[in-house]
C-alpha cells in the first residue's frame, strides 16, 4: 500500500510539472506569404495635414545629441539612429506612429503600426501622404519591407538589414 501511495504522489508531481510548461514557438513566413499578408487592404494615400507639426523635428538638437551619446529615449519618446544618418522618433503617447527624419531633422516618411500582437504591419507614407512601403513585422528581431510594387526591398534580422540578394545594406542601433 505504501508503494502505491508513493507512486501516486510521484505521478501527480510529474503531471503538475508537465502542466506548468509553456510551449513557445515562432512563426516563419516565405517572402510570398509575407507579401500577401503585408498588402492586404493597405490605403494608398493618407491626409498629411494632421501631422504638419512633425514636418520638422522640434527636438532635433536634443535627439541628435542623445543619439551621439548612445541614448535612445527620453521620458516622452523613443528614437533610433540608422547608419545612413537618418533617424526615427516615436512618441510614447502615440507609439503606433513613427516619424522618420533626415540628417537635418526634416520629415521624409511617416509610418503607422497596426495591431499590438505579432505579426503586425507598419505602413509607410512619404511627406505628401503617398504610400511608400509596407513592413510586415514578424517579431522584434525580424521584419520584411516591400515597396509599392510589392517587391521585397529589405529584410531586417536583428540589427542588420539585407537586400533581396542577402547582402548587408544597413544597420541600426
């Protein structure tokens, strides 16, 4: 009887442990699958008059100095520097909108991130509100970027960006 009781306790302990494990996995996409998901229902034009106050980075000096010193955020915004001397700013209050500035702090693109869960899309428009590209964000480390003609422009993996031939073309910090 004692053996059966010990066996029962052991089985219950193993069962509880097995129930406690979470299976984690990732989703991978082919370029064609990513393209199809990315372009589903994308608006080709937006009204940019709502964003006029962001046409020039009002925090240009602070943002550039912070980036040069390895800082990537302030209490109200995040920013990211790219190796081509451009940078992006997202304000914490409306983090679904990204503003992309040239080296002089002049807006050249804006993007809108849809959804909170992966995969999600970021749709980019130029300063005139014309559709420029769409990004399918698979995870925080992987994104596919397509142009207006649905051609793969680049594929970010971690901090590196590759063209459709797999050649490194850009990095980010």
